[in-house]
């Protein structure tokens, strides 16, 4: 049986985004929100919210108990430090906590993620089975010889 570790991350995230329930949907304000301080514009993809929610579900499953603060660091970027007069190294910036928190709350309402008091959030057995079943489907659909040993 394939697990979420056995398939490429981008293939799994796209498949899980398609499998998520309809209630995991983009709020009205998300069209105008940037994904972090290092970005200039909001995302332009049509399915950004579902893709981010699937990515968060995978990240919480891999990392175990994890909080929003660590997730903002993981989804952050880098911002150029140079200006017209000086050259400075780039600085790391954090991702949008509002986007991450809202997506996690939607996943929690669906029963895929649960809150562990004082530890952050963790994946429920339903969330783990969704990831593993989707990983098995993705592995069966992939035509890559180096992944045949996992089938």
C-alpha cells in the first residue's frame, strides 16, 4: 500500500486538492490577499485555495503536531534587502498567517485535522486515509519506472 511519502509531492497535492470537500472553498477576501510579505500581488491561479489547503494537509501529516507560526515560516519567502544606495543580503519573510489559519480551520471543520492543545494541529485518521488512498491512486496513474517498486 502506498503512502504519502511514496509519490511526488506536486502530484499528490494536485490530486488531494481535487478530492477535498466543497466546503473547503476560498473566502471572499482571499482574492485580494497576498500570500506573504515577499509577494507583490495576490495569487492568480483559479484553484489556489484548494491547492494550499491540500499542501497544508500534507505538511501537517509529515511534520506531526505543528502550529501556524511554524507553517508561516515554511510558506514564507525571501525579500531583497538592496535599495538604490546600498547592497544588503536578502531577508527571510513569513507567509500569510491568515490564509494558513483559515485553511486549517476549514480542514478542521471537515474532520481532516484536529487541534492538539498546546502542541498545534495534527492529522486525524480520516485525513491520513484520504492522503494515503489518494497516494495509491496517484501511484497507479503515474507512468514512471523508478516508482514501480512502491506499487
